[in-house]
């Protein structure tokens, strides 16, 4: 048994804050670490993207283990690995040493986070579950508020060379405090529930190969045609293997019941496209504010604060909207976000550079408000379809789809902005337009997927 639901929620929110602040805070330090470590554009792409890749690939096996043997040990173990890797990153002396640290951090975060969603699913039902998921989304937004400002302050006070190392280490205290609280209040005793744990390592390996085959051409590694062939072949092999495993009585990466659920598939697709769009565009704007518009890390971080504040406030109200209008509220928010991104692209194309910081901060404010009405409501609608006893597995796959998308989008948007910074006059503007255009395309796809989900209005509050 775990502690009281309220205490469990505190631990879940602290875990989310600790791991999510890491993604948001490092972006403002990219110019500093790039200069200090002599990192190439492709190495910067790896440093930013590898965290999401490792995070995503760890989610499914960690979610499955959480369902099978209990969540306390995995949550604590993931946070310990995450915090230890932060120390390695802060001491890195080469770009690839930092890539390794980020890889380990991603594995730790990917181990801990399915336990967060699984615990919320286990401890809460109906409206209370949607409120808990809304609180989790609000904490994610809070990390977005704190991260760029704290990162900018550290760089301003300590200077670029020491500042980016402090940025890497800033989440260590949060991780240690959360570990101590979890050890005291969560059960550490394993509970195998009478069956063997099937991690489907072959399926995970094939999924990893598919993702890497898509990512490598984005970062300019290898021959694109070769990796396209590898990706298609790996995807085909994954489908064949998963079907075979299911027929043999094994547990595939996604339960057949989830694959057959139209609502779960569409909701997961919405989350995948929206998450990749949001992280990719955020990275692109933060880098452009510094590389193109000449803002300091602190000023660039401050421009991103309105987005996070708006998302946090909207997240607190998102469960009310979905309770009243169901899936329609998510679809409407996606439509609003598409309009905001289209306006941002137009603004970057025609407005003078002098007004761009204010314009981008304003567009991010509106995008954050729309995002707050998307995140928790879509998550609640989608995970409500998970069968009893598979909440961790469903949450793991839900999140892995987001992380795979964000890995590719972060690498692509980072590459577009960095390539633009090294081009002729107008390159900065063109790079940001390309990144925002990609984000807009993904949101439009998410909008279509959400519109195709026509579940009854009562679905968000069903007990599963």
C-alpha cells in the first residue's frame, strides 16, 4: 500500500517538477555550453534531443514493471539515476560526455514518470483523477516558469563557463528531497502479483531502431536513404513481432485492447503531435531570441515565462472544460493554437527584428493558454480507456509517443535555427519560420485527429 492519496500526489508532483525542469532549463544555456565545450551543431542537437529519446524508450518497460512489481522502488531508483547523471553532466569536459549524461538522465526520468501517472490512475478516479492530472500539468507549467529564469540568473551570476554547469546541477536538490519523501511514504516492497514480468525487449529494441533511423538524418548523420530503408524495415519487423508475441500469449508493447480503441489511438496521436510541436517551437524561439535578436539568457528566459504561466493557469481550469464539453474542448483549443502559430509565422516573415521579442513573448502567452486546455484534458480522456491493471503500461506508451515526437522535433527545430544562424542575411528569420512551420503542421494534424474522436461527453469522468 502507498501513503494517503494527498501525500502520493505531492510525491508525484515533485517527481514531475524535478524531471521536467531539466528539459526546460538547459535550452537557455545552449550558447554558453556550445562555446565552452566547442560543440558542433549536430552535437548540440544530440545534447538536447537524447534526453527525450532515452526518456521515451524507458517509459514502456518502466510502466510495465510498475504494474507488475509496484511503483515505489522504480520511482526512487529512477530519481537516483537522474540526479547522479546530473552530477556527471555538470562535470562534463566534452560534448559527448554531456550527451552520455543526458542519456542517463533520460533513462532515470523515463523510469520514474510512468510511476507518477500510474499512481495517479491507481489512487484517483473520475473527476478527482482529472483534477490530479490537471495539477500535474500545472506543475509542468511551473517548471517552465522557474527553469528559464533560474537558468538565466545562474548564467548571469556565474558567467557562461560555470553557469551552464550550475544549470545542469540545479535539479539535484529537488531530486534528493523527492527521493527522501518517497522512501518515507511509498511502499518499497516488491509485489509481483503472481506472474512473470514480460518486458518485450525485442519490441523495445525495434522501436528504438525505428526512432533512431528517423533521428539520424535529422542531425545530419549517415545517408538518409539508407536510414529510411532501415526505419521502414524495422517498423515492419516491429509490427510482425508484436502480432506474433500477442498470438503466443505474451504482452506486446501496446495491449491489443488499446490498439482496438479508436479513442485511445486518436488521443495518443493528438498528444504525440502536440507535444513535439510545443517542445520544438519552444527550443527554436529560445535559441532565436539569443542567436538572432541578441537577448541575454535571462532576458530570453523571461520571454518564455508568460507561456508557462498561462499554461499553468489554463491547466487548472482544463478539467472543468473537458467535464462540460468533452473532447470538443480539446479540439477547440487545438484550433486556437493553430491560429496562434500561423500568426507567429506571418509575424516573423514581415515584422522588423526590433519588435520580435515582444511579439514572440505574446504569441507564446497565447500558445501556453491553449496548451493548458489541451494537455491534462486530452490525457484524462485518453487514459480513461486503459483497462484495470494496465494503467502504467497505457501511460507509458502514451508518454513514449510524446517523447519520440519531441526527440525528432527538438533535433529538427534546433538544426533549423542553428543552420540559419550560420547562413547569409535573413538566415535567422528563415530558420525560425521553418521551425514554427513544422510546429504548425503538427498542430493541424493533431486538430484533425481530435476532431475524429467523437466520444460521448461523459467519457472523461468514467471509472475504469
